[in-house]
C-alpha cells in the first residue's frame, strides 16, 4: 500500500500517451486519442454490453470484464501501440510489441506487493489470451471503440471494411454461450445500421430523441 500512490502518479502519463497506431489510418497527431480516453471508453462499452447481456439472467462476469478493460492496454504506457492492420500483416512485429508491453507492465506492477502483483498480472494475462467469453467481450469492446473513434473523426481509411468484417465482427463468433453470442450479434447489427462508416452522429441521435 505504501507505494500505491507512486503507481497512481505514474498512471497519470496515460493522459499524455497518444495512440499512435492510428497514424496508418490517416489520423493526425492532433486528432488521436490518448490511453486514458481509450481505457475509459472501452470500459464503458464493455460494461454496457455486459449489463444488456445480463438483463434477464447472469451470463457473463461483469466485474472480471471491467478489471480486464482497465488493464488491457497499460503495457503500452511506455510504447508498443502497433497499428492493428500492420500487426496482422507482419505478425513478427506483434510478437516484439507484446514483449515490450509485458516488460512495461512489469515495471508498473513492481510498485505493488507480490500478492497484489500476481493477482493483477493474472487479470492482464486473461485479457490477452481471450480464452473466455469475458475475454472476447473485452477484445470486442477494444476493437469497437477504435471503430467509434474513426467514425467520430471522419476517417475514410480504405482498409476499414475488411478489417471490421474479419477482425472485429468476427470476434463474436468466438463466443461460446449462444445467448451471449445472440445479444452481441444484435449489438453489431445496430452498430452497422446506425453508426459504422457514417461519421460523427452524436448530434443526430440527441436531436432525434429531444
């Protein structure tokens, strides 16, 4: 506990760390989001997905999802944000980026007691492995936040359609629980109909219900 304030002080850098992986999608430096914004929005998306999935019965562990969301990209605090399309074209680059992220995460958790460090590292690794429905939801929220961001700034990057179909929506097929999968597909349907590729539409939606 005595070093927790030091860790939280270091985490303030998330306000400044740009997501430079967006640059290959035509995003300019003054447009890009930072790590703190990304983590907040991924957590919000994932939490609301879980609340809707669990509306009638408990199907996923919301607490686990939120913890994974809050940790999922912390390893990028000192570098490692690799453009998603590039990482898929050059998998060897992703291996090196992941190694850097793991080292960075180790720096951060070194401020914690061994017991807390082990617990948080296990959560981080669970988010990386995506072996459970909760892990898939975290990755989906991560990827869909990027799509929301690109629409918000009006990106017209040519690789977006294939990337969304093959690497974002395709994640839903990895969900094992059929009830969870059905609800996630319903969300994707609404996203594609009302949001995807249509630019910033917040004003349209607010005026529409006002």
